[in-house]
C-alpha cells in the first residue's frame, strides 16, 4: 500500500481514506493489548528493564514490530517514565519502589500501520497527590478527545486540556506534543496540549494523530538529561501522561488504542 495515498491539507496534514481506519484499529489494538498485559508485572521490586524485556517479547508474539527499537538510536520497545520523569524514560536497572507512578509508552508497527499509546501505572499503592494527578491527566485527555471533531480546530483540543488542568492547579507541559501518524511514526500536525479555541488547522475526516497530554503537579518546565532522551520536571514535581491514537470521523474522534480489557484507567488502590 502506498503510504502517500490520500491527500494533504495546506498544513501538510494527511487525509486518510476510509479503508485506512482498519489498519489503525488493528495496530492500535495490539499496542493496547500489550499495555493491558504488562499491568501485573508492575510492582515494587520490579525493574524497568524487565518490564521492557517482557514488552519486547509481547510485541514479537503478536507478529508486530517495535517502532522504537532503532529509532534515532533508541534500543528499547518502550519508554518507561517514573515519578518526575515526564517522558522518554529509558528502561534499565531502576528498581520500582512502593508508591512509584510510571508511564509506559509503546508504539508498534503492524502491517505498516503505527499504533501508539501510553498510560499510567502504580507500583503498590499511590499517594493521594499522585492519584489526583493521574485522574486529572486522564480526564484532560478525554476532554481533548471530546473536542476533536470535524470543523473544530487543534486549538480547541489544546484549550480543553489546558482549561481542565489549570482549573485543578496543575500545569501542562509545553515542550512536548502529540503528532500525526499512520503509515509513518511522526507526521504533521503537532498536537499542542494548550492553546486558544478557534486557532490552528481545522480538523477533517480522515486525520490520524495522537493526543498525549503531560501534566505536572508543579511548574511546566522540563529539561532533557545527558542521555539526550530522558525529560524530567525542572522542579522535580511529579508528572503524568496518558496517550491515545485517534482518527477523525463524521461523528468525532475514534479511539484506536482503547483498552480491550477496560484497563486504560484503573481504579487506583
């Protein structure tokens, strides 16, 4: 299949054909199944490296390919971001402690289509503040998805997320954003998680992209560590993120990466 099929908007955003939704559904489901299955392996005493090893095996067992192994030199099938790590945490020897919160981000390629999703987990029992942070972040994502419909703008998505987060006295990370995808990993548009209603490109049926707000308990500023991947909060405050891949239909946004087991946002504790 030609990855260039469909048309581009004047903003360079690809409009996919109706038949392309099936490929995104299948890839999204594989990524979501893996995140469902990894949950029981997140516990105090576990290492992030072992979690990644299990994810690598799960990707292979489903006949998919990891999109991140080999991407710009990255060597893991997941990013695992613990506590004040905002995103792109590298799996390794870190041992999880009781109360640690972590985002696990997985992207797979299935039959040429990319499924990209992440969600939060807890090793043991969460603190009240981390539980509230995860709830606000999840709800902000769903409000952003609710705002994604034909005729709306990308600014409407960002504004919905920002308004909810800031009403809860938390902050939206500005340094990272969602992105278009399909038969490529990253493509236009940049999907900002803050903004003003009515600004930015207009959404059309056939657009595929991720919405993946990162929310901090403290200030929004981040910094990237010397490994050139790991992004952390500058003030060491806790951070959380949830991510779905979606496609725009006449009815709104179809979520490609919904949890088959209903585990995308568990009841914490």
